[in-house]
C-alpha cells in the first residue's frame, strides 16, 4: 500500500506503541487521526504533531469500550478525512492480579477495552473501507495471547480472544480487499500496565518504534501476500535462572 495521503485511525495514539505508529505513518505522508480517553492528552499531542506535520494530524477523545463513543469517533473521522483506509487497534489496558484478588471492575474494564473496543472499531470501520474499495486492519495484541502467565488472567484472556477474533475477521473480509493482521509484541519499553513492579533495566526490551516498523512493513506488503500473524520479541531477554 502506498501510504502517502492514505487515511489512518490509531486508537490509544497519544503514547507508547500508539504514538510511535502515529509518527511512523505521518513520516510516510499519511493523514492520521488519533484517539485516546484523555481529552487533554489528545489535544496536546495533536497540537505538538501539527507543528511538525501540519494539517495531516487530527484527534478526538474516545473511550473505545463505549460503543456510542466509537460511533461518534467514526462519524468525526468520516467528516474530517472523508473515509478510512487503515485502522490500527492499539488501545489497551493491563491489569495484573491473581484471579482471587482481581476486582470485578478491573476484569470488566480489561475485557471492555481490550476486546470489545476492537470489535466496536472494526464494526464501524469495515463499511467505510468497503466504500473505498478495501483497507487494512491491524490489531496490536501481545505474546500473552499465546503464552499465558500467572497474575494476568484478565489480560491474557483478552489477548487470546483477540487472536481468535482477528483470524475470524481476516477470513470474513479478505474478499472485500480488506486485509487483517495482528501483531504480537513481547516486552516493550513503555509505562503500560498497572500494579507491576518497576524494572529499571529495560535496555533489553523492544522499543515502541520496533512495533511501528512492523506495522509499516505490513502496510507496504504486496496485496497478494498477507502476514496475518506477526510475533516480535526482544532478541536477548535476560537469561532465566
């Protein structure tokens, strides 16, 4: 896909992996609409990026766990960009606790954002992509979607679910010229996650820009080829034991 002047929507686009993807797409000449729950953060990020990339940057607050919010988001995207070619579902939360100690509200929020939010955005994006003759949906997952670990039942459940959702969606829309891929990063050097111990030795981790590079490579693949699942992990994590 030639990215210049393509229209992209990135959820969770104000920091971490989402911010890196936003910048990578802007560098390629795309028009980018970003969203996040924090209205002030969205406004500040859009204003800062406009200083560099001009009027190719747009943004709006959105809680992807709220379907009405998502509907309003896509209405604004359609109004501002006149369509969408690329959707990157990056918004997510990490709540880490044993099942016994996990608050019901944390369980519900994790599923609502990490899984329902992806469904809502895809539900709204697909008709708009069909109007434009196709598009690309990229879901940012995690290696936790294939390798569960203790203390992350809610998070792992959503990432395992995202794998199944993405694979089913890929088969549903492939003949509409809509490609679907999901990216599964390992440890990334961001402030993602709550209730985790601080790890100051992070030089071995992936950087958000590494994930953004994978997203760009997917978008630039010849349309006859579809790398539907991409795992990316640190080359040299700490040795165990």
